[in-house]
C-alpha cells in the first residue's frame, strides 16, 4: 500500500526533477509593466485625493 503521507512529497520531488526552464513571452513582461503602472497610478491618485481633501478641511484648534 502507498504511504499517503509521503506521496505528495514524492510527486513534488519528481516534478522538480523534471522541471524545464520555460521561456517567458515579452507580452507577459509588458502585461506586468502595465499592471505595475496602473497600480502606481491608482496609488498616486489616492494620495492626491487625500492630500486635496486634507487641504480643504477646516483647520483644527
């Protein structure tokens, strides 16, 4: 009978032994760059929104 505890470990080891280096498409890097640019733009937009709302708020004290 197969030991069910070590079976996933053996499968992972076998997969790692047969792993081949895949070549990534330049479109994947372009997609990552676009996602990063959108993330930076959203973060900057949130920063500007908070900054302008704080500037318009009545000063405390």
